[in-house]
């Protein structure tokens, strides 16, 4: 990425020479920008393949550190009379004694065919398992992520404008508390107050049992269009089901927001403070621009760059599963599934999860880099 | 030259540094939040030092403080596995299977300091070594070390830590030392190729030492492993392995910033060795941001350790550790009425964790304001 001035002398002259009302300069820049962007995305996608290969090879090496008997044990199902023989059979059947690169190649070919293997911990195909668990994580993230980003940016900006004022002190205190409390502590505290004492919210789970029964009863013809109950309820004409899901999401969302907004507030505040001390802000003020324009048009936009990176990583991190929050609130999402898989040494699931994680983080990086061009027009993608 | 004149010379040389420290202390004292953080941490230090007085080791433990006493007398109607609320005998109450929460919280303070300081100090040393070498020598060394660092950073920390803890007992003795062997052999090959001058020779010898070390690891690791490596120690190892890349990156950036300054050139021109240039001129000018991050990191290490304990990876059930106590409360808190009834079982140890982390974060925040050259003189 490098900085480039937007207009060149040649295009400007051409535009004025024609005398038409069409700004050729803009068309030229727009077309070259699109071509640049497309080339950039293609390059990044090629890079993504290599990153994925690197990450999966590394995880594969880690799983290969386990003794072969232990890996074979994963394939032994049910009650087996002669364990040693069963293990020996599994080793032979799945080529577990083969060299590392042979096993990795087999796995890779299977991956390209969409076959990630059988997950022991969830007793399902890995792809199916991830596809059924991800929606529960998504239901929390879809509310938490926008809240975190907008609240973080708003409070960070307010706190920087009114430096050392009451708003600043309050939001700094909030960010220190959010940053210091363990997420299980926040979750359990919320549960104790709002579910235990006040009884406003449900204790655990992602849906009330009556709705779960309704959803699973075949004669109701409940269609899983998206796999996400929140949207499926609306699409099936059952808004109360969606409301029920929403009701179950409130406490987990508050937990996640309290913890994760802290970092964003801090970064936004310090970035904003740094920008406000830049010479061009003084210039803008001396031109007689109103305070509002200076802060929101000049300062905030320039201060958003580090926050954009952080938000991208944050959302990607949230989408890979909220391990602690899901455990506390009994949401059977991706995070709790991953922990279950790791504690059971469920290698196929761990590999699938790793691929998904790497994919999410690399795409988040890509999206953030493309967003840069919109936040700061001086940045060109090359 | 007499001793007194040497002392005078030393004093003159140290004067700017001393006045700098005075200034920092003054700034610290002006900030309420900094003092609050300092008082909280000092309070925890006092608790840790007075632990044998505050919570005497019960005689059944035979001098071993690392087991929470169980109250065997509480049985009958209430039940052995039902937590009892705070009483005069157990001022914080008891948790699942009648473990005394007060004892666990007091001795857990020592555990918290041990976990936080060990992980941060060891990651700092490893990160310092790798980051400085990469930035100072640049080129192939930089590429090799930093790409390795990038790979570790690419993984989600908590997941990687869980994987390391679980793989530790079975995988480490043989396979990991083989991995060490492979990595160091790889480095030796690279650095043998680099041996053109004195630096190359030094590096080759350093990595030959690493090779020797990995051979020793290969031969003796099973023995070292038998030295009572508890579950918590595995968590320490895992958190260290996950923690060092952040420091390596930070230090690399700082050293890169400093290494082309004039005073570094002057030091080199006056013929000082690489080691002297790094330790006397580069590191003193690039280490402050690292200290700030390290202070803040002690809190986050405790949080990660507690999160690991919460999902059942960490100290065993009778070990005085805050995270373990919260984790134990999970088995009795199963519905909305239980969470109110057994509120003390998670709230008290959770409160200790929160205060400990708040203390370190306040202190680190204040240090940032005091030490950061961009912010300090405002």
C-alpha cells in the first residue's frame, strides 16, 4: 500500500480542454481504481491460499506429535473386545503410520472434496457440526459486533474531546473495568442479578423449550432457510420465536460488549487525541471551521484507521466462537464446540476449526484493507 | 585514580537518570488512579507475605500449603457436596465438597503472583532475545525469526494454550525435543552459511549451544518431566509459549527505531562490541514501552489463566487458585435459584481476580502516562 496523489496534470488538462461537463479525471481515477482493487483482491486471495497451507501444516505437525495409538483410538467406536487389535486395524485402515506428508496430502485432497472427516466429540460430520453450531455464535455476534464498534467509537471520541472531563473519566473507568473483569465473572454476575434475583431473563440456553419443540415437530413445517433461528423464525412467519431467541441473547450480548468495548474505547481515545494535536487540525480551526466539522469531518475520520484494523480482528475473533460466554450461558456455539473437541483430542474437528479460523482472520484483514480506501482516500491499494 | 573520584564520576554520570526517576515518581504521585493501582498491588503483596499468618496451614497438610483444607465435619442433612454460606468459622463460606474459600483466596494470591510474574518475565526474556537479535542484525536472521513469530501469532491464543496444555504430557518428552532438534539444525545451517565475520562466528556458536541444549533436552526431558510438573505448571509453560511473540514484535520495532540513531553509530565507531552496543546503548533507550506492556500483561495473563481454569484446564480441585475456585462453583450452580443461593462460591474468588487485574491495569496505565515520551511532558 502506498500513498499517491489523486490527480495528475495530464488528466486535469484534458478535462478542461474538452469544455464538457463530464469530469474525465474522475472517470479515469474510478476505472483505474477498480482495476487496482480487483488486482489487489486477486493477489490477496492467492496469498490466502499460502497462509492456509502454512497454518494447516503447522496444526497438522502439532497433532502428529501425539502418539499413533492415541490418534488411532479416535477411530475405534463402540465397545471393543480386543482393543489392541482394533487400534492396529485403525492404524492400518487410516494409514496413521504413513509419513507426515502422505497423511497431510490425504487430508488436503479430502478437504478439497469438502470432506473434513468425522467429529468424535459432536458425533457428526465435521462440516455439518460446524454448520449447525456456528448459528448460535452468530446470533450473539450479530448484535454484539455493531454495538461494540459504534459504542467504542462514540465513547472514544467523546472521551478524547472532553479530555479529563466527567465523560472522559466515566468512559475510562468503564474501559478499565471492562478490560479487567474476567468474562465468566461478568456473565455469572449478570445471571445472578437478572436471571436469579429479578427473573427478567432466562438462565441458560438459546431458546425456550416450547419453541424448540415447535421447531422440531414435523407437522409445523418449520423450514431452516438460513440455519439461524433468529432469521428463520421471521421467514417462517413466527416473529415470537425470533423474539424468544432475542430474549435469550440479551445477557450474553451485554457480557461480550462490556468486555470487548473496553479495548476499542482506549484505542479510539488515544488515536483521537493524537490526531487532535496534529497541525492540520489547527489549520482547520484557524480557517474558522466550526468545532463540529473539525472534529467529525477532519479528526474522527483520520483517527479511525487503527480502530478499523482492531474492529476487523475483533469481529473475526468473535465469529470464531466465544468460548467463555457460550459456556456460561449454555449456548451450544462454535467456541464451546471447539473446547469440547480439543479436550477430547478430536483431531478432524480441530483441523476444520483451524481452517475456518485462518480463513476468517485473513478475510477480515482483506476487508479492513479495502475499507481503508474508503476511510482515507489518500491510501491506494497496490 | 582514587575510589572517591571514581564515585564522583559515577554520580555525575548518573545525575540525569536520577532526576528522571524523581520526575517519574512525582508524576506517579499526582495521579489518583496510579496510586489506587499501587495500593491495590501492595495490598496483595501484603496478603501474599502474611498468608501463613492469615490462613495457617492445617496440621493434616503436614506443612504443604498447596491444598485447600476440607471441612470433614459438615455432613448429614446439608450434605457434603452442598456449599455452606459464610459463617464465623469459614468467613468466606465453603464451596463444593466443603473446601474453605478463605484459605483458597489467601494462598491463591501467591499463586496469582507466581503465574503472572513467571509467565511475563520468561516471555519478556525470550521476546527480548528474539526481537533484539532480529532487529539488530536484520536480513536473513530477521526474516527467519519474525516469520516464525508471525506463525505463532496467527493462532488464537486461548485455543493454542489449551492445545499445548493437553498435548504436554504425552507429546513433549520425545517428539518436541525432536522438533527442537530440527529447528536448531535449520538455524545452524543458515548461520553456517552466514559465517563471514566475527558476528557470523558468534551466531554459529550460539546456535551450536542451542543444538547441544536440544540434545540434552532429548536425552533428559523425561527425567526433567518427572520433577513433579503439576497441571498449573503446564499452564505456565503454555501461556509463556503463547505470550512471547507479542514482546518480540514490540521490541523489534523499538530497536529498529533506535538502532540508526547517532549515539549508536558513535558507540560502534568507538569500537565497542555488538553486545555492549545492544546492552548499554540500544536497550536502555527502547525498553520502556516493553515495561508498560509487561505491567498490563500481568493482568491479562491472570485473566487467561482464569479462563483456562474455568473450562477445566488448570490447577486440580484442591489447589489454592482463584480460577480453580470459580470453576469449582460451576458444578453446583446449575439453575437460576442456585446462582443466588451459592453466590459466594463464584463472587468472592472472582472479586479477587478482578481486583488483582484492576490493580495491575491501573498501574500499567499510569506508567504509560509517566514513561511514554509522547504523553509525559503535557
